C-alpha cells in the first residue's frame, strides 16, 4: 500500500477513503437479511499494514440486549471479508464494542501544555501548538484489551520548544552519556543551570534526568573539580521558583529524584586527600574518610540562614564529640562503627540551604510534640536546614548510641518541635516520619537537638504559625480552660433558654422569640461541636478533623446569620419609617439562617409616624445592649489577631464563650414574662399577668401590657417603647389580619 495513505492531506488518501466507505455502505445496506441502516466513517489509517479503522453507525430495528451487541454486529458485517482486490486484500475484520470517549486531559512536555478534547476511539484529537499556532499536535484515542477508551502518547513533533533552554536540555537528556561526552554535557548543564530562576517544571525534570545520566557514567566521582561543578549545578537548580519545583514534583516526581541524586553524589565521591568539601549557596557537601579502629567520633557544623542560605563558612568537620558552638550540625558518637562495621568508613554529609524540594513531603504518623497545648492543632513547617548523613553503600539502622542532630531555628517564635526524616516512597509523595527519632533538647528561640538511631535526610518540623500569636504556654493553657468552661456554662444557659421558650407557648408566639430560638439552637450546636469535637481523638484523624471543621464552620455561619436576622428585625422595629410586610417571613429567615441562599423579598406599606421622642434614649441603650449581646464582642478578634494584645485575646475568649449565658440572663432571668411564667409553673405566681387577648382567627395583639419595670425595659422587648411612642402604628383588625414585623409582638 503506498505511503500516500499516511498523509490525509493528499487527494489519493481522500479518494481511497471515499471508495472504502461507499463500498462498505453498499454491501451492508444491500444485504437481503439486513435489519438496519449502516453508515461507515474511516477515522484513521494506521501502520504497519495500513489498518483501516472505521466507525460503523447502525440504526437497527431489532432489539438487542447488551450482552449480544458484539455478536449481532459481527454477524451483520461478515461479508466485509469478501470486499477485497488483489491490490488491497482484507486480511481480517474485528469488532470492538466502544463505550464512551477518551476523556478531556491536559498533558505537558518540552513543547508546552496541551489540552486534549474528548474523542471517540480511533479518532484524532488535534490542538494548536502553544508556541507555534500554525502547527498542531495530535493524539489518537485507542482502546485497551477490554475495549475501553485509552489515550495514546501525544505527537508534538511539529511544535516548537518552550524556549531555547528547554530545547537544549531536551537534547542533553536524549544524548547517551559516555566518557567521550560527559565533560561537555556536564559543562553545558552547569551553564544552563545558572538560568534556573526562569526554569519551567519540565526544565527541572530534564536537568535531574541529565544529572542521573552523569552519575551513572561515574567519572565525576574521582575528579574533585567535576564534583565541585556538580554541587554548583545542583545548588543552582534549587534557585528555581518554589512553585515550579512543587509543580515539577507533582507531575514528574523530580524533587524526590533530586534528593536521591544528592545522596548518590555524596556517597560516590572519593576524596583524593581523605576529605572533600564543596560549599555553594543552596547546597553543601562534605565527605570524610575515617579510621574505624581509631574513631573518636565526628562533629559536623553547618552555618545556614533562611534568607542567605549557606554561609561561606559552610561545613566544618572535626574529630571528637564537641557540641560547643554548633549552630546546626551532626554529632556522631565514638561507638558508631562498632554497630556499623568498618567495611565502609567513608562518612558523607549534605546540607540544604533551602527546603524547596521538601515542600511536597507529607506528614504521617508523627510522634507527639514535646510541648502540646490542650487541643491546639499545629501547622508544621520545616524550621531549620535539612541535613543528610550517610555511610557509603551501607544502610545504617538500629544504632545503640544515637546520632545527635542540632537544628538552629529559622523562625524563633515557632514551637512544638518534631524530629523527622524524609522517606522516599517511589509511588507517592515523599513523607516525613519520626520513627527512630526523638527530641533530646528544645530551647525555644534558639535550637532543637534530636536523637536518631539511623541515618538519612533529617529535618525539624515546628509549628511556624504558632496558634496563640506568640502567647506563653501559661496563657495558652488559661485561654483553653476559659474556652471550655465558658462554652460549658454557655451551653447550659442556652439549654435553659430553649427549655423556657418551649415550655411556655406564650413566650414563643411572635417572630422575635422564634428568631431567638433558632439563634440559641445554632449556638448550642456550636458549643457541643467545640466541646466534643475539638479533642485529640478527632484532631489526630484526618477524616474526623475534616468532619469537625466542616460542621463547626457551618454552625458558626448559621449563628452569624441568625445574629444578622436579629439585627435586621431590630432595624425594622427601631429605625425603619414604614412597617414592612414580608410574606412567609419566618420561612425565609430559616432558609437564610440554615441554608444561606434565600434572600428576603418584601413589599412596604406606608403608615403615619408620631413625633414623640420621649423614649429615644432608652431605645438606644436597649439597642446597644442587644447589639453587644448578638455579636459586637466579635470585634475583639480584630484586635487579637497577630498578637494584637493579650487583653483583647482574653476579652474575645470570655465574651464569646459566654454568649449563651448572656442570652439566658437577658431573655430569661431579666424578662418579666419569663419570670411570671415560671412563677405560675411553680405555684408562686402573683395576680395573673394581663397578656394580650386573642380572638379566634385574630393573629395580631389587641391589648398591650403597660406595667413593666423601667430598669428591665432595655433588655426585654424594645417594642413596648415603640407602642408607647407610636400608638398609631398598632393596626387593629378583625379576622385574619396580616402581621407586621416589629418588636411590639414580643409582649405576648
């Protein structure tokens, strides 16, 4: 078959495809026993035997169950085997039952990122090249052995490279490294790495791939200058943007591979004079040949700054165990080789000047921190240099006398240290593990000493964001106890408030009381979740922690919404000139308070207003008291953020944890109607209180109590004052009169 069939743009290809489609359609549709209509489409012609892939659409009048579809279609096209000539023989026909399309997918390579649209099997997806819109990249949708859609590898050969650096790195990565070209490749890579600040995730991956090839070739291990150059190359790569390194690890696992290349380089270097040291800005390596028979221990010191990286002092190694003056470093005991053995007496150290390649490492099954404030969940970050220690070709574990690592803190305000090492898992992200490591000494604001019974890459995890804004442990503990005690007392007050309003129907016949009941329920659930959910057994469990976080977030938002509804209702009663009627008002409030989606829609009706201002002062004081009660105390949080003052943190904790108690005091203990209701319940009632008279079908109060203690008037129902000032606003009617939202109803 001619090569012309490989190019869909040629007229021979078009003519051939048209002829095949016509011949197949005629054969299938002209069969005497055909039970349907057939339309075929040539989708692609593949090599090596020029397989013609067709999609045949069958509109059949025969009902076929899913198990017999394949055999039915096969029987329908059996005569296709007779469609052949001497030039184009049909060797075989296969039927694959296709189920769906290859899904939309985004891929990236040295030519950029490509977004592939869904297509059926045996069809091409074509997208423009990112850096050359004239050309296109293609990708065919194939099938797996079971007939399910499966993407083939993209063909981006017609596209341009992302940039010249990417093109050169691609060429280096595709070159077989041997002794004849190793020097040139390493030199070119060093030159390119100096532009790492503009590297893409693909550039990082290609660089790591070239380093891996050079280490396999191995000539640099015995050449001091080449080893120095490789350390510089690796240090330059660590200058790449942090987000690019993170993306490269996510897509290509390049960070894990980079860490392994550093270990390989450190273990492979053969120092010409017994010791090798290379100090660059982001990476320092030191190798020391030791005598196991006369080993008195080794102290390695590193000078590392979070902002400046590794200082010019870099790494210093001295014999013996001497922690004096160590900022960050390693102390290996004199008994080390008694456990390890003397077959590989070469010790290697690596110090990272930044932690970019470890940002994707996850924390799992860590030991409890040294200092654990009650129920304070930390956010752990690496708070010091990452130090790697190894012995050539030896897996060091189970040391009788542990190795001591000292980490100088990058952030002096952090706390709760955890000594960890990085585990490379191969199939998933790198992990931090604390197995075999413990905190020996922690000096806040200075350093932490760790003891480990094995060797690898070690780091110090600490609570960088320190919940509590730099508070002392005593203050953290005090605030924790205040929170729990306050929430417990608040929960009791809320339950008593709900009990009071549910027991006495007259207290809950109006909208303000019903709004208050919903607010109490939201706050009560919030306190329950805090008391029960904010415990170690949930915070240490990922699923439990997420459930508690979502539930607490929801009920807090609900409580805030009900506070907003309270404020809105007060606005209608105290400020609004016109009484506003809302159909299904309480239902809309519930939707807003519990679902957060339904907005209130209302229509207004004009009435007259009195010019009586005699009770403005009392109304203002009552409004302020209720505003403070229903949320103004949250303003203390603004001043408590970021260590804004210990006083405000205590005020915020006290007032907000006791909000339920305040509601109980203002709406039960100081509420005249609640007092009288309980007195009647307990048989100690005064002459029966004159409440509003209600007639059948009458939904609006017709009479109002006038005797209320002035001292308690501010905290009961502000609407009495509105009635006194604006008697015209009380609309009397018979039958089913519409109710108007105002605090006057709270007298009932």
